[in-house]
C-alpha cells in the first residue's frame, strides 16, 4: 500500500500565517485534511459565506470525524450555516482561537484520529472589526 508519510501539522504560528511540520511557510488561511495541507482563499467565517469554500470536505475520503476551526487571534463563533453544512455531512465541528485549534489538531492527528483543521492566521480581523 502507498505510504504518504507523516501527517503535516503546524509547528509554528506566526503573525501572518504558519510554519508547517514539513518546513513550508504559509501566509494565508489553511486547511489540514487527511495528512495534507491546502491553501484556502476565504479570509474569515461569515454568515453569508459561499459554502462551496468547504466542498473539499464533501469530496474527501475518508471524511474527518471532526474539523477544528481556528478563528484567528480570538475565539469567534461560527455562523450557523457553516455548522449545519458540516452536520449534514456527518462531521463534528469545534471552534476556538487558531493557536488552540492548531495545537488540538496536532495532538489528535498524532493519535491517529480522523481530524481536520481550517485555520485563519492570527492577524485576521474579528467579524466585529
């Protein structure tokens, strides 16, 4: 069977982005899914957000059990439309600030759990700004 190698995780969180465990620096939002990192265009989680931005999770196989949402420097609740989208896919969601979401993702991925993360850089303005 093909071995993809180790899961890619977050080693360092910078002001503008992330340094991944494969030493790649990313300065934009990020999706970690099935051991790989993907660049992601949206810059915040909004109630009027086009849910096509999450299509990768509908197509993924295997689907994650849990998606960790890192909302930037501070916790910000996810809009209900996003939570409902994942509920319909049978995927649990948890939301927290990006540092905690990345750390939780790393631990769960290391344990072999089917976990994913959607992480906004910590310099992302909160929805109130």
